């Protein structure tokens, strides 16, 4: 499917199983209309992966930082606003699978839809090739801006 | 050091670097008195690892569960009370390195000290041998109770 291939290019990541990326891009409205799994479960997983990977990078990078400082740094990297900025930079909106109503109401531009899809993509990469691949993607998008 | 070896037995895990376990057991009061690193940084890391590992296990186990259900299940497994119960079962209190005042005030029995040390130990295992080892430990302690 063309949309999936284009999205992979933008992400700089090729999925072993393309169905994983498709699920990560599937908003609950499209899932409901087409009786498919939505990206919400992958988002649940991606959120935890992002948190761990960023924690791990900060832990190893700032050897003298106390817990409070690490927590602050993490909060500045992992939050809805930052996720949305990255998702927009990757133009994830145009790749989303949305239900008709959601699409008509501007769901492609909605910050929460974009942030959730980005977390779901992180979950999908983790499922596809494990923690190392997810770490590579997160480093590229969250630390080299 | 005898305390470290005994603690390893209780945990069912042998550290490549024993200093990691020592740091995980070091309360900030002891760290302060002896100019050593406390377990707070490892706790920061361990918290994120525990969250990810439990999320991952639940994601793969409950294929039909929606995000909300997964979140609920995770909250029932990862919380201060559960951490304290496991830490007490492992009798972590007797292994803690506490400052004199903290020890005199019953710091070995304090729930937060026990829960924090358990999270720090998870962080220490992750640093020592990676995610797979941390996952094994978490499965054993959080899922086979």
C-alpha cells in the first residue's frame, strides 16, 4: 500500500510486518467503521517504551544529575507538545486512517491524534524489531532536533 | 561483602558488578554520611523499566483488552503497595544501607524505603545485564505470586 511505503520513508524505518505500521496509524474512528484494531493498544505500549528509552539515555548521559533533575529533563522531552511537534514534522497527519466524520472534522490536524499516532509508531517499531530499533528511532527524533 | 551475597540469593540474581547492587540498596541518608551515590538515580530508571516490562507482558497476554483495561491491569500490578509487599517478602529491609538517624527511626521498615529499593534493584539488574534479565526478575516477582 502506497501510504504505508511513504510513511516508512518519512520515518526512516522499514517494517518487517507492514500491518504493524497500519495499525499504528489507525484511529479508533476508522477502526470502528471497518472493524479493525485501532492504534490505542500500541499507543499504550509506545508510551512506556518512550519513557524508558528517554530515562535510560538521560541516566547514562547525565552521570551527576540527581533524580529530580533527571525527572525534569525527561518531562521536557516527553510531553504532548513535544510529541505533536515531532508528529507534525513527520507529517503524520496525512498518513492517518481516520473515520469519515473524524476526517471531516479536521482529525488530521488534531494534536492528540498526532501525538497518539507517534506513540503508537514507537510501540509498533518495538514490536517489529525490539528495543534497539525503538531506541534508534527515538534518539533520531527526540534528541537530534 | 556478606550482605550483598545474601541479598543476591534472596533476589535469585547474581550481579556481574556487585557495586550496582550496593548502590541500589543505598538510601540517601547513608549516601550522604559516606559520600556515596544513593539509589535514587537507579530508582528513576527502575521505575520506567518496571512500567515498560509490565506493559509489554500485558500487551502480549491480553490480546483482546482495550487500552483502558490494560492501563487498569497495569495500575493493579505497579503501585507503591504492591512494591512494598514484594520488597517485604524479599526482606529487603535488612539489606538496606541506611544512615544512623534513618536506621534509628525505623527506616528499615518504612514502606517508601522498601518500594524505592525494589525499583532501584530493577534498575540495577537492567544496567547489569539488560532488559531480558530485568524482565525475568519482574516476571518472577510480580506475576508468580
